[in-house]
C-alpha cells in the first residue's frame, strides 16, 4: 500500500505531505504493522513481468495461454482426520479461511498439553510456551486471562486487541472498560469472575480470528473452564458463542437464551448464555437496553445456581 498519487503520478508526500502526514494516512488506512523492509509496487511488477519468486505473472493473454500448466495430474486427496474424539466440533472443521498449515498436529499438541495441566497456573504456562498458533508470531503478548481462579462466572470473548496485546490482560481497552461497568451493574468485578478469549494472541489488524486459529486454542479454553468449574459460562460476541456453544446465527438470535456447556472432564453441564460484545455496544448504543436485560438474567441465574446444592 502506498499513499495516494496526484494526476501526474507524483507522490503527494513529495511536496505536500510531511513524514508525519504520511504516517497518519497509514494509520487511518488501517496499517498497523510492517511486513517488509521496503515498499513494493505490485502493479509495476505485474506490468514488467517481474514479481515475487515463484509467482507467475503474465504480460498478456497470449503469453498466458502459451504457458504450460504446472501439472496435469489431479491433486492428492487430503489425509484422513485423526483428531482425538474429545475435540469439539469447531476444531474438527479445520480448513476454511486462514487454515493453519499442520493444524492437525497443532490441535493434537494443544489437546495433550491442556489435558496435562492440573492447575490454572500450569495451563497458563502451557499456553505461554505453545507455538502451534501462528498468531503468536505477530503478537507482543500472550493474553491468557484475568480474574479469580475459583470464579463462579467465566466470560470468554473473541480475541485480544491492541491494548490487550500491549498489557497482556484481556478487556482493558474501551470495550473492557464498558465490560467492567456492565459487571459492576450486577454486583460483580474482576476479582469475582474470570475473563479470557477464544484465542490468546492478537490477530493482526484486530481482524476476527479464523476458525482454524480458534480450533488450535480451544483445547486450552475448554481446559480453563474445566479447571475453574464455574456456575455459569458467558460467551461474549459471535465467535465465542459459535465455537463454545456450537450455535449458528447472529447474536440477536443467540442472546437472551440459555444453553449448556459440557466436556468429558467437567463434572456437570454448565449453564451458558451469550451477550453482545462491548465493542458492538459502543458502536450500537441502542442495543444496551437488551444487554441490560441479559445482565439481569445472568444475575438471577447466578443467584439461583449459588443457592442450589452442589
């Protein structure tokens, strides 16, 4: 990506934009990381026939038609899945947008490491040392979780953002501040709940984590819930609700309903519900009235669960 050019082809930055202006333009365009030492003009490379090593660029349709195909043999079928049967449905999907090379092996490794963790601190250490998720390579911090290890309420959000990546703590930016106020409205705070995400590293550009990235991290998330053994599980936003509750559809359809979350190592099914992500509420404040209803239902459910015999 390059700053805009004027009609003569000269860069605006040459005589109209300062270095600070150019950087500000990049930030506004959503650029938040570098991927090479120098910029590349891909359009010029395409026109000249040059390109990245191993990347075929055609100068014309006649040249393209004259180029032989790389191979006429059909592709080999993918190997059959050998996932552990305890791995949940979203993990079994694999593939899809942003598929992780070697995802089968990474998920198997995550399952083994998660099972071996007998305490929350051991699980934190296992996640910190885990290298099976490519998100870790571009993130500053591992954002494991925050709160009480014996919490009665566990909240699982989508992914760390820029503020969370810098501080290594989930939900500390603007949406996190709103979440704190939401919890306070029903008499809760971070000392009485536990907060984490579907993935433990920030996706580049704050994009939504892919199904493969969520699948690699999900054994750790499930083990986190098993170790805390909460009374209630709350999924925050669509990605968390879809992966942990195995439900499809938008949040408008999922919120306000109760489901059950269970794994083979949980002693009992955990009541679970979905709420709007605070980031969505910041963009759509008119939905806060529905969020308030959901919070009241969570408080009522939590009071009921706490009064029930163990």
